[in-house]
C-alpha cells in the first residue's frame, strides 16, 4: 500500500457525525464511495424531553470508523488528500480548553429543556429582533439556550484538574470552549478551536448579515466571547488544521472542510445555483433551497440560514424548513410494533389502497417549520374499528410527504422560487413508495441520486475543493448521477384534497403539551 498521495492514488475522507451514529466515508475523484464504516452511539434521556450524547463516546467511535473505513478501502491515511467534517447541527458541547475533556454531556438538537426560556423571549418581545439578526425562529432547537443552560444549571463532570469551579466562572475566565459537534471533532483532530459559517449560523448567537458573533445576543444569553470558536469558510483557503502525525492516524492529514449536515447535503447534491432545492430524510427532514447571495427573510415560518461559503467568495444563503420527525416517525412504528423493522414500511403501506381516512401527525417533539409549535404532540386522527396497522403505516409515510409540502409552499411564498425538481437523499429515500408519494403530494419530480449519502459527500467536496483535489464546482456537477426519477402520478385535485385534511389534522395536534 502506497502511503504517499499522488495524482492517481489520493482520496478524500468525510466524517459524518449524526444524531444516532458516526460514519466515515472514503471517496475517489468521481465521488464514488470506496470505503465506509458506521457506529451507533447511545441516546440518553435524563428527563422527559431531554436528550444527551456522550462526547467521548462520539470521539472514540469517530476514531474507530475512520480506521475501519480506511481498512475496507485498502487506503492508507497518508493517501488522504483531506478530511471534511459534517455534523448534527445545534447539538451543544462545552469542554476544558486545556485538557480537551468535556465538562458535561452534549445537549442534542432535539432536546426541549429550554422551552420555557424561549417562551420567555417571546413574552419579552425579543423574538423578532433575534429572527432578524440570525434568520432563526427562536426555539429550544438552537444552541444559544442550550449553552446558557449548561453554564447556569449543569452539574459538571468531575475532571482531573484540581480546580473544578462554577462553569460560568470558568467560562468567563476563558477556561472552557463552546462548540457544536463540528468544533468538537476538529478540536480533537487538530487542536484548533474553529467552526464554519453554516454551523455558526445555527447557534442563534450569530448575525447572518454581518457574518459575525453578535454582542447583543451574547449578552442576552450571557455567553462569554472567550469560549467561542473562530468562524471560517466551509471550504477554506487554508485547512483548519492537521491531524497529529503521532496520533491515531499516524499522518498529518489536512482537515479542510466543514458543513452542518443539511448544508452538506445541499452541497453534495450540487445545489449550487439559486432556486436549487433538496430534502434530506434523516431523523428529521430538512428542506433547503439555495437563494444565492441574498438572505431572504421568511414571512412564512422558515429559517434563513447560511448555505455555504467557499474561500474568498461571497456567502451563499438558503431558506430552510426543519421538520423534526420523519425517520424518527418510522422508527416509532418499529418501537411500538407496527413493523418489525423500518424497511417493512414500504411492503405494509402497499397493502392498503389508502389510509382509510387515518392521518398521523408525528409531532413527538413539537412541530418545526412552518408551524413552530413547541407544545404540539404526536396525534393519530380518523381511526375506526376497521383501522389496521397498514393504514397507520401508510399514514405515517404520507405525513412525511405532507410535511415536505408544508415547507415547499412556504418557500414559494417567501422567495417566489417554485421547485420543479426536488433532489432527495438520506436513508428513507431507499423507500420507492415514499419517493413516489412525495412526487404526488408536492406535484414535482423527485430525483434520487446514485450516491444517497450526500451529507458525507458534501463534506468531502468542501475539503477536496479546499486542497485542490477537485478544481471547481463543474468537477462536482459532472460527478452527480441520477439513480431514479419519480414523476407525479396522482390527480392534483386529489392531492390537494388530502393535503387540506392533513392541515386539519395538524391543528388537532397543536398546543397539547401543557403543565398539568
């Protein structure tokens, strides 16, 4: 095995750190996967509505999958031209700046413990100001209230340092580092405390117009500037740093790209032009539409977010609709015994000609875009004595498609950019029934690429462009290949009728979770 990257034997790797697990993928110049490995990590639920991850478990799994994928590809670490990082966004960590040890478990994006704080912001009339600066609808989803909670409320993990003081006191002294998962992994890989523009834009502490941390927001959430990472382009002119040649890789590999997972999928789907849109079906679903160099402000419940930034180029923006439960809804079907495993949903859904009037609203952790109801909860309506499990399974898949239409209609109203073709990716798109259903519900072509792990591919592209592995965006466009295209088959009037009933079901789910 040759450990020196040359013109023909170099590859780019991507760490894809997600909500339920960590993947490492090795790509060649054609964007083809030559090696992959995956490990899940444990989900912790300390209290109802709370979700946490162990940062050290994530780091150990990262090292494991990197080694396993390189072995599977028969590629040496020295053959990696660069590594990119993509990550579950908003998930919030604090660690000791000197030792690199976490001081508390990570608070996951799904966590709802700061709902009361967000409602307080709305009562104080701060919501519009925050939305104008950050492009985000204030919600417990984002990082700002999570880091505030950590600094004020968390019981820190005992660390070896003799002085284990109050976390806020230590933060103000510059002894702690804050970051989303990209920052954590880059820190562990290189020792550098950085983040990219896309992840910064998801913290609710970052002004997406000024492209800088905002002093007023830092003051509101009492986040010391000393703990913040440096913000860099997604595909920088110079790498964020290099892996330790005496570390687990035994090589100094450039870590040269980072994107939050949904922006990475947009990049991996080559949605580089204004109007291009994609939907990623993971634990949740995330619809992003490229709006070019204009940060379009939403009047319809969407988020304005940073899409990506290449070195020395203007920032590109996107409108985003964040749907909290899609893959999670399919997992729920397995959890409660409607299916033995998620792959069974397609077979069962095909057994029923319709849902027989059943609608499922999978608002397990509230409703995201465009509704933004933190107190909505999961609802099944329309059941009769004749309802069978295949009706509920089909209704759950239909809910995924309806939630996507909710978002696309809001995008059309905000940006005036209709989606003629929706590129799709993520685990659920292997379900042909769902893809056809999606095309019918939104009355647009749905296109599935050959490489559906576009999140990892986008991170690889960002890193590879940074180091010159790929020359330009046209190189990446030439790599994109269609696996299958789904054209609408349902009568649009029928699709509209069913969608209207879905909207009524959503109303039944809203504002349910109140204090008894």
